[in-house]
C-alpha cells in the first residue's frame, strides 16, 4: 500500500446502538468486571445515570478502523485519550486521517464521536505499508 498520502481519510461506524450485552461480553473477554459497566444500581449509586462502556472497548473499536485500513499486522503504535463516556444506545463513528507519511511509516489521527457529534476518543496510530 504505497499510494497513501497526507489527508487520506477513512470513516466507519464502529458500533450502531451499543448494547448492554456487548458491555457484558467485553467484560468477559477483557476480564474487566468493574460493576460500573454491568450493574445498573451500582452505577447509579456511584453517581452515574447508568452503566457505561469500558474505555478500552471504545479504544478497541476505534483501532479497528486503522487495522481494517492497513491490516492488523501493520499497526505499530496506537494510543489516545478518552474524552467522554459511551452509553448503551450510542452509535460511534470513527474518522482516521493520514497526518504524515515518512517512507513506509504512516501516522494517522483518529477521532471517534457519538451520534451527537461529541468526541468520545481521540488518538493517533502509526502503521507501516511495508510488505
């Protein structure tokens, strides 16, 4: 993939109508059983309006845009910041934009927003185009 250039973008809906079931499934897959993500009364008692998504679930869904674009074996670095919580019922859309190309290394910015346009995750990734 040598035809990547600065400004190229990819946009993908990474989850449409996040389900509580998906939160529970992620808890099992990740081993993160914090009750804030599965126990409604506990979350409300802690001051939240209800259960919410794991930050790492949001990050994983976001990263999929980069791995779908370049391939999972091409991702070299990925990180970011959680900007807002993700709630059951949310639809998340990620936009990845190439910010620099240096030989085989491609830097990509990623922004994930909810259905209201609120940023829930912002970050960056480095991928390689080398075969």
